């Protein structure tokens, strides 16, 4: 049997997103048939999660999110997951794809070994509410706890707060965080102890601790000096590997630890 192509498989008046067929603008694209194996959980139906396989014929250059959307729109509308921007900006579609935390909208099918079943499951360490949706409240509580906003004293300045290029470079990397939780939920310490602040909260504390305009560093450092704070980090680098924004998460955590010891920031 010959390999199907976009032209062979194009739907007649069907969903325009069908199997990512809109990915091809012209010419023939070689399609692949893939198995997407999703960990489904619906506490209203069954207390245990089960793996369910879905078969799709797709352009291997579509994203994993496109494949999941196709399953939801064409095969099973009950499939539940979060997504919004579809462009790696909102951070809502972090999930474990083939055992690794990734953003579904930034992961191409061709890059996740499509010859074998592609496994998709919720990020670990947070309570699963349904299918791929986890309870993000503990994650955002830790974020709020480090006071992720500018703290200043005295009168408001009448002109902008000037910073040098060097000042900005000290915290620029951690400004890129999109709060996707891929780092925190790839951390073995967090898996074992959900009370740990986790890498993402520390990254967002770092963003303000090292900002020369901010005056709340001492408060944040004291918060992270807690027994569930920065000292729980075991430097496994899982967080750095997981970050879809390429933030040097482990380095940021190390800098916060050093600031706690030296009180220099
Ligand atoms: S540091 Fe990276 S992995 Fe962690 S929440 Fe921010 S963007 Fe996501
Ligand atoms: S849907 Fe927004 S980051 Fe993937």
C-alpha cells in the first residue's frame, strides 16, 4: 500500500483542522499513521486512570497539540485538557509527552518518535482533576507566596527608574517564565513533597530579588529560607531540561541560595 499523502487524505468539507491537513499549503506531504496513547481519568466514572489509544493519520510536522485537538474534535469530545494561545506563550498546555514535560503546542509529532505510540499524561505532583487537567492551585499559591511584584519604599519617583545593561542582565533570564509548571512538576523533590516551593516559584522570586529597582529581596529570601524553600533543591537539573523557555532554572536557584548565604544580591 502506498504512503498516504495530503491530497489522498484531504477531507471533503470536514473540520479544517482535521489531522493537521491544513499544514500543507501546496504539494504533497507524506502522512504518517500514529497512535496517541492518552492517560484518561474521569473520577465521576471510574476511580482509576486508564490508557486509551487513538489512531490518526497526520502530517508529521504538526504539533502534538494539533493531534490532541483532532482527537477531541473528531473522535472523543470528552477529552479534557488545557490550551489557549497554541504558540508557547500562555503556558497552559504543559503535559508529559513520552515521559518528558513539554508544551504540546511547541512539540512536533516528528520529534517524538511517531513510529511508536506517543504517550501523553498529566504533569506529575499535582492532583489530577480530569484527563490532562491538574489542580494548579498549590503551584500558583507558591508563586504568590514569593511576592512576584515590585516592592519599593518612599515616594513614587517622578521619572522612570533607570537601570544599566548589567543591572538588567542579572535577572533578564528569569523574566521569560510563562508559569507553565513544567519545571516544578519535573522535580523529584516536588513529587515527594508537594509543600516544596518548587523551581517556578524560586525563578519568579529570583526575577525580583536581583532587580536593582526592588527593595523586597530580604523578605523574599527569608520566605525561601523556609524548610520547604530553596534548600530542598537537590540540583538534579530536571527543571532546566524541562523549561520550554530555555531558562537556566537550576542556575537561578543556585544564585538565590548564594544570595541567602552572602546576603549579596
Ligand atoms: S521556569 Fe520555565 S518551566 Fe518553569 S514555569 Fe517558568 S517557563 Fe515553565
Ligand atoms: S497553548 Fe499556550 S503555551 Fe501552549
